[in-house]
C-alpha cells in the first residue's frame, strides 16, 4: 500500500479504538476481525470456490508432470491467500526462484514461480540422473531448455483449468528467468496466491500469483474484463464506511504543555502568564484516545476558537499530555 493508504488506515484504527466497546457497534456488519494488512477483494465464499479451482489445478498438474518426468508428482494445493503486491514484493524480494511473467490477453496478470532447487531436481530427472535434495546451481543451456518445456506444461495446465472454471486463458509474456520476481501492478494491487507442495506439510515448490481482478469470473464475481473490486468486496467496504461514520468520538485540541513545580503552581495569581514551549504559529495537535491524529492551526470562526486541520500526524504520533481535571481547562 502507498504511504497515504497506510496513514489513512492507521487513523481509522485509532478512531475505532477510541470509540471503545460501548460505542454503537452494529452486529450485522462483520468488522471485528477485519485484517487491515490483507486485501479483501474476494469474500469467504469466493475463496472457497478458488480453493476448489486450486485443488483441480494441482490434480491436473500432478498427472501432466508425472507423465513428463516419469515419476509421481503428488501436488497438494494450499488455500489461496490474498496479498497486496507490495507484501509479495517484500516476501520474494531476495528469493532465488524461476519465474514466468503472465498475461491475460494483452493485460499483465501475474507470475508463475518455481523453487530453484526443485528446478534442478526436475531437469536432473529428465536427464536420467538425480539431484541432491535442496541443491541449487546454474543450469546449462540444455537444462534450461528442458526446464522451460516443463514450466510450459505447468502454464498450459493452469490456463486450461482457469478456462474450465470460467476464466480467461493466461500466456507467458517473456522467457523463464531466475532471480527475484517483479510483480505487475502498483503497491496496492491485490493478488491471489496459489501455492503447491509436493509432500504434505512441505514448503511450496510452485506458486501461481494472479491479480485478483483477473480471477473475478473464476471466483463467481464480475467478468475479468470489469475494472475494480468484486461486488461483494465493494459492498463490504461501503457497509464498513457507513458503520464507521456513525461512531461518536471525543477529541481534544492541545496547544502545548508546560512543566511547573508545585511551588510555581501555588504561587500563581490572576493576571500571571504561563509561557508555553510553542510559538504562536506552531501547529496544534488534535488528540483522540490519547493519540495525536491530526494537526492544524488555531483560528477564530463565528466568535469561537477552532482548529483548521492541515494534515494527519505521522504513524506513531505523540502521546497526549496528562489530562487536566476537565476538558474545559484546555
């Protein structure tokens, strides 16, 4: 996600925490367990549908690769996982995998990734030998060609499975490469990650990362040509926004705080002036639940003091100073 999106989510989390458990929480809106760090393009029902497609893909890939390699390849599909492109780029930023850029028609749609050690084992099998478990090395030209043919089988199976499920065909954009993969889309692009392992509870050896919008038709949402999130995801977002808008909050505008000794406080008389550490044109913070969430400048409007909001405070904003006896003291 972009820094602006992160700031907005941080602010919203702070405001919801300030509302407290006694606020007007509506039980018909499922927001209590919402994961702010994960995309919500697909609903639970749609993810279950995608899991069925992943299981079908695993079975077809096992059969096709078994015939190609001359040995059983018992693929097991993990549950599909939604992730932002930024998170995937961080996760695989230093990974050494073979990857193939994919497109649906003329539109980039994701990547097919293969574990490097698995690649070495497969080409060794095709050449009649065996590789040491976990071995990684550069491939010869012949081995690279054999690996490209093997990955092409995986891509064909994936494309056919998606088409049978109502989606579009996927094709490779360029040649198979090794290194850190580059995922299409901006930082906030939503991906669905399919992972396949050869042995139960083993780490995945093949991953298929596709943009969520390219899977809308497969998941039962809008056709893949449609832009934007699926109807279920959009309806959920709107419900949350409407729900949040009704939650009341208590905010306090704080100019500054000063440290005084007991002797100084006891000696104050009417007319005395307490100098604050801020200048007259320094920003004023708006605190909610003890956290600075916005900053602005003091103004006078309709005969009353106010705060003109200028910007959101950065993540991890300052704690509010100790509360006085009443809010009127501010």
